[in-house]
């Protein structure tokens, strides 16, 4: 662990002492600035805390699946997927394991600086107050990378947390989950310390008829510790700090196919809510990843990706000057630097000797400036903003060495840099207190990740090559919709059209050989709907996405025109019904359906549709203790998560959890 990160709690303690001695006592929120009046002009869905806490799997990525249209590269969660495949995208724009969605935790980007995946194993639902999903919307003031949308995870405020809450559960495979959170008042501020530890033997991802003696269960063990605090440093200014440390280990498919990811993340945030509102964020990510690949024919190691250190460094400053009640003006700048390199060894499947040692990496940077204004004219709110990004892709290299003394390679790639502009704008018209119409248009960009540029990988029998010449992805989109919400009934309907140009995809260039390449475009048309009903203790929530997406690549090596993007279903839907007669009594059923999709760009390997049923129950035994029962995939549906030439991986089977929870 980077010991310099441990200084964060000391900063909070010092600031708290200053606030108690020299400032009036006020209550801090631990959150950023309020949403602007035009935020509802974009298609937004909120996952509330009660839904997060009653997710049958107890995992954030599966709670996100209640928003139809959200997809990971694989249909697996963070217990049985390779971490580097945990990219998130929206609106049927396909994927290649890298996120096309910007994911933020209290305003700080979460994605890995080398791979672009989301470390879901380090996120616990009990730490969150809500998740806001904005589908589309371009980059705007969020930062580059918000191509298909933005997912904002908001931590729970102290008012939502008891002094201590914890839970311990075990499932029918003897896997365990233990978590605990302390919420500690500190003068006018607070500190929250939260930990979680999950471990288990896992389930067989390989179908029974394809297992071999080397087949193993998808075993996993991960832990995370999150320290968060906030103190006032002036009557209308608060300082927030966070440190997140985690480690995750998994074994997938074959004995010895192990992966390891670990991180030490830290951030500071200074928020002012006076006449001149401002939000200043600085963050540091120190990450590492290792992965060992096992041959699917000889079942011995063939690739040891033994070390992938990377660093993410960045920040954001936004100011909202007082320009009158009719306007909310946002001015700002943000910066992100991602650097890293991989160290890997190619191993002979016959001799077991290292045949080649490889080292590759580079540095990406993005400096963005933005201006956006919301203008309220009675029932009409208009919003418009522009953004300019100065990006660099530099220091790229690839080195290989033959341990036996043979000839190797030492390649240095040319540096690149440029400016790229984007915009977003929208309108919100309130026909009544309950009904509103909205429309928006936007553009955005995403830089290729270091992983896409420089790291090849193998999922036997398919090898995928990197590509140091990848261009930025660029999005153009528009949407329109309506929302009705009278406090009891809530319905939202959105139609959209997106075009992702220079889309980065894993393109087949030979038998069992692919390469990351820019294809001409991915075009997606779709309809999204969400809604809910709240009747006293009963609630019902539902979401669906219907999309028509296809690739255009008339000048490419392969005839991809008209093909549906890989890993993209046409239809997805979810529903949840719950009864909550008291704050600690919950009974809920959830249903999820995901349509058929293709594993590959050529539409040769099909992943069938599936429907799963989940359940959650929490019943108090005493004033402090409750019993919890959870059920995942209770109908034991067959969920195919990978199909490469008929070699199949499966998702989680029927799983039942039981345990106890305590609140003090």
C-alpha cells in the first residue's frame, strides 16, 4: 500500500479541530453541489438505497442491471468474470471490455487507468445512498469518456447510517460475505469506515459435458476498506476525503487460471455553497493487475501477465458564479492522466519454459475546459454547453526479449496530440406539475485505453491483438422523451438515435485471430422506458430497453455492414415488486430478462436469451438483529456468458443466501 495515502485521515482530523475551534457549528453533507435545473432534460434513472440494499446478489453491478440497457462486456458479475472484462456501456453501442460509460464515485472517476474497467468488487451497496444513471448526454462537465452516459454513485450520508451496521451471510455452497460500517460523528463533520470481505469456492462456469480434469470452480476472494469523511472549514465550505483500498483474487475455468487486482485510491474534495459556488476535486489511483492464461488443449500455463502497474492522476474544478435566479452558469476545467505498463511472459505449452518476455505501455492525458448555462423561462428550461479537450497519447512502446538469447523487438510508437470539441444542449418543458417534455442533442469522445493500444490478450482459442494506431471514438446523438410523476405513479419514456464513429471493436482478421480496430461506425436507434408505483408499503419498479443497432464498415477487411455489435441484445427488461412495512422489514422479488446477443463481430457465436428470478427478505428478530435470506436465479436458468466456437461459459446457477444483520 502507498503509505502516503494514509495521511488523508490526519488531514480530516486537523481540519475538524480547526472547524470546532474557529467556526460556527454546521452540518456537512459529504456530497457535491446540487443538480442544475436542466438535469432532467437528459434521460436519467435513479436507483434508490432501498433497491440497492435488497439486491438478491448483494452486488452493485447486478443492482445496475435493474436499469435496462446497461450492459457489461460479459453477462457475469465480479465473482466469475475476469476483472478486465468489467466494462460498462449503454444504448446498444457494443463493447470490447472497456467502459464507454463514465462511472463516478462521489464525483471521482472509478475506471481503471490501464484497462478502463470498473472495479465492482470494491463497491458495496451498503455504502451508497443512490446511483444516478444518465443515458446519453455526451461529455459536458463530467469529463471525456461519457460516450453512452454517466453513472454517478453517491455515498450514503451520515443521516442514513446508524452508528454501526453489519451483516454476515453464507450461501448453499458455503461461500461467505461479511461487511460492517461505522459512522462516527466528528464535531460538525463525520467519518465513515466500511469494510467488506467475500470469499467462496464458486460454481463451475464450464458446462458439465465440456469439463476436463483441469476444470475448476470460479473461486474468488476479495476485500475492500473504504474510509470517508467530511468537515466544515468555513460556514459554507466543506472538505471531503476518501481512501479506498481493495484486493481481489479469482480463478476461472481451469486450474491455475488466476487473476489478481489491487488498488489504493485517494481523493480530496472541497465544496463551496456560498454565492460563488465551487467544487474542487483531486484524486490519485494506484492500481495493479495480474493474470495467468491456461491452454484450453494442454491445460498448462501459456501466458503469465504477471504485473500491470498503472496510475491515474487527475482533478476537476468547477465554479458557478452568481448570475441571477434565471441562470445557472458552470465554468470549469478537468484533467486526467493515465500511465501504466504490462510485464508478461509467453510460456511454451510443451516445455513449460518462458519463450518470450514482453513489456509494453504508455501515457494518455486529457485536459478539458467547459462552459454550460441553464436558463429558466417560466415552465421552460434551456441548457447548452461546449467543451474542448486537449488530449495526448505518448510514450507508447513495446519490447520483447528472448530469454534464450534470440533476437527481440524494441518499438517506440509516435506521440500524438490534438484538440477536440464537443457540445450538449437540451430543453425541458413542464406542461404541469406532474408532466414534462424533454429533448437533447450531444456529441462526445473517448480516448483508446492503454490496454486497447498496447496489450494483446488470449481467451483460448481466440487471440486478440492490440493496436497502437487506434483513433478516438466520437459520438453524435439526439433524444426526446416525456416524464410523468405525481408521487404515486412515475413513468418515463425516451426515444434516441446515436452514431458512434471510429468505434473500437475486436475485429476478426483470421482464424481464431482478432485485433482491436476502428470501424466506421455503430448506429443505434432505441426506445427506453422506466416507471414505478408507490402505494404505502408496496412498490413496483420496471425498466425496459428496445434497440436496433448495427455496424457500418464498408471499407474494412470484413463485411460487417448490418451486423449487430458484439455483446448487444435487442431487448432487455427488469422488474421489482417489494413490500416494506417498516424500516427494517423488506420482502422483494426481482425479475430480469436479457435478449439473445452475439459473442463476436461476425455473428457466428450466439448467446441465448435468459430470464432470472431473484428474491430478498429481511425480517427483524429483535430491535437490533434481523435475519436476511437472499435468492439468486431461483429458477436455475441457463445463462451463457461466453460462447467461442462452442466453448461455453455459464453464469451463476441457483444460489440461496442466509444470514444475520445488526444495527446499533
